[in-house]
C-alpha cells in the first residue's frame, strides 16, 4: 500500500499538536492506562487486537501525516483521527511499548527505516514492514495460503508510465506474495490468526495493496477491523471479512511477533 500519496502536496500545518503533545511526552492523555490493560497478553496478535479495540469509532481522516520531499518531517501522533495505515502504525507501536514514555520511540521505529525521521525513510508501503530487520512483523501469506499462494514482482512507487507516485522516494523492486480471494476457503481462513495484518492486494503498478486492517476472530466469525473511508463508514469499524473481500483481487498477510 502507498500511504498518504497525496499528502506530499500539503504543508504539514497544525499537525494536531494538542493530541500529540510535546516531543518526548509519551502517549497523549487518556491512553496511558491502555498499556497496563494489555500487559498480561503475551501473544502478539491478541495484544494487537486488544489495543485496536480502543480505536473502534475513531473518525477516518486521510493524509494525517502530510510531509513531502524537501519538507521538515515531524513525528505525527494523531490517535483521534486515522487512516487505514496509520491505524496499524499506532497499534503496532503500542504493541511494542512497555511504558507510555517509550511510545514515540516505538512509533518512530515502526514508521521509519533505521529510526530516521525523514520523508525518504518513511515506510510508505505495507510490505515495507515485512522486510524490516528484527522480524517483528513477518509475511505469512505463503504459510496461510500454501499452494494457493501467488507471487509477482512489483516496482513499488513506479507508475506504468515510469513516473513516481511519491516524489523523492526510491523505487523498490519487491516480490509480493498474495492469495486470490477465490482461494480463501475454510481451510485457508482457519490459518488466519487474530491480530494478523491484512492488506488488499492490487495489480496496479507501483502499489502492493490498496487498503489494510486487522483480522479479528470471534468464535467462527472473521472480521476486518479497519479505518473505513467516509464513503463507507467514516470511522474505524469491524466488517465481515469475507463480505468485505468480495470482488477484491487478493490479500497479503503479515503477522506480528
């Protein structure tokens, strides 16, 4: 997925400073208790699901990060308005945090390569997480899909005509594994785990996925917890997974560890 690809056109003005607080302040007010609530959960996926509950009903807002080539990069913390990718950013950073004071450091590690706060180092694509060092998020698409797994080589950030989707960001050649939606039978779906990060695969040049969310399992029912655009719900919701994926080309599955 290409996150906030229109955001480079906008100046990073008024980046919700009230919610973010000063650098080093840790979590915004009202969120400190969350880490204590999820601390007993050892399973990474269960922890991600429990954290994401707090975001249900949070308004959808595109381009919350802003930024662009040549502009000063700021660590935006906007827990009260998210798009689909920043929702996962915050969940993953909170999952890795033991104390409120380390949240911003973890968010920097999640959002940027080598912890470098720069537009060029931002992880703009969903599968950027799966190639990050440390193995905190791994690609389990082939593990879940088995022989149903397909793969293709993508030139991320390059349109079909050769122009860049994101000026100032290097093109990345990457093998992207995906499962066609038609292959998501009972056996394959049974291998999904709560807290898996799921991306909607696209064949469009330059992109890996077009939307992302978190797999939630309640008994036999699978849902996708995601920031749904205003054209749909306009907030973070749980959608029936199979119904949501109907008509979509496929999925990419990453798993927190």
